[in-house]
């Protein structure tokens, strides 16, 4: 069997179109435009690319984009003062502080200073707690995108065996909470898990977010399973050039799985689309 390839790019285009329609409606009916503030501290090249891409897609969806680029030696107090200002600015409905932050800044302190209602990343402890207790929360963008694709490919997720590989606050933990909310039987594995092949073989759904290239072998996958690969790892080829690979050995896994996301072009494009969707949600909730 050859798996269906889950096209995250197409999914993201469709979601961004829905967000743009919603934004146009808010403007037309209520004369309001959602605004997203993105804060970048320092000049990490990968972060700069992400931030540029977020700003571009925000504007394309008809929203206001506010970019705050701060020097690498910005103090924690200065950053907290900016967040205070954004928290009280009625034109800003969503705030995202690009991670990682420089080492002299306490990441948790900064994230938890964001007004939870504007926390479009869903990283604030209040949002993590609301999600874990089944209440209305801002949901982290990457797991939200994964869930949307799973719902489309698997239909009703209830009762399915879901394996989340990775336990980060950004992906693994919220992904497990979302799948629990869908009534999956959820197992969380990670880099130290001893019987990973056995767990993978029992899973109807695998979400790989462990950050290790080709960590999950194709032969472990249960025939017909749905595989969502969150990993983006750069590896060196024999000719010295590099290529992007996921956490799953895609070439082997696609011969066994029922459906699988490629890397690149799978989960990645959905993350920013979900960020835009969360910004519209935050804007609507602020008005309610
Ligand atoms: N850095 C890498 N991914 C993310 C993300 O989803 N949100 C934020 N704030 N920073 C990131």
C-alpha cells in the first residue's frame, strides 16, 4: 500500500482563505481589523525568516501586522514593558514573542506576562491549564494544525490509539491534550522511551515531534496508520549539500501508512495559518 500524502500547503491555503473571509466580514460588519504584534529580540536568522513570513501572511489575510524588532541586548525589563504596552493596546488582538529568546531573558516570565486572551501562541500557563482541563483556551498553533489535518483524514478520532512522540510544551504536551479531548487513547513517548517500535506498531495515529532526524523507522508503522511528522531536521548528504527531513523515515513509512505528511510541505505551512486563525479568534473573543 502507498500512503495518501497529506498536503499541508493546500490545507494552509484553504485555512488562510477562510481567515481572510472572516477578517473581511469583521471589517464590513463591525469596522474592526484584527491586529497581530510580533516581537523579535536579536537577529537569529531562522527567527528573522519566520517573523518576516508571519508579517507577510498577516497582511495578506487583511489584518494589521505590528513588528517590534529589539536589539539582542534588550533587557528583560524593557521587553516586559513592551508587552505591558501591547497588552493594553486595543488595536492589538494577538501577541507573539518569537522564541528562542536570548539567554539573559527568562522565557517563562515573558510568556506569562502576555495577556492570556492575546496569547495567540497558546503558551501562557493559563492557556495550558485551560486546555488540560477541557476549557476554552488559545491552542498552540502547530498541534492545532496537526489536529485539523487528522480530523480531515481520520474523521472521528474517538477511541483511536494515538501516539505522540515528543513532550515539549509547544507541541507534544498540547498535542496529547487535544487528542485526549477527541477521546483518543493517548500515549506520550519521547527520546528516552524504551519500547518505541512496539508503541508505534500499536498506534492508529502517530504524531512525531521529537526533533531527531529519521528517528521513526518505516517498518515500525502499523499498516494503514495516519502519520503526522512535525520534525524539521537538516541533514548533510554524501555530496556535502543539506536537505530537510522529518522525524519519520518518510520513504519507508509511506509504503506502510494510510496517510502521511511530507517534510517539507506537511505540518510547517499549517503553523502560520493557525496563528492567523488564532488572531481572528482572539479578536472575536475580545469583542464578545
Ligand atoms: N519559535 C519556533 N516556533 C515558534 C512558535 O510557534 N512560536 C514562537 N513564539 N516562537 C517559535
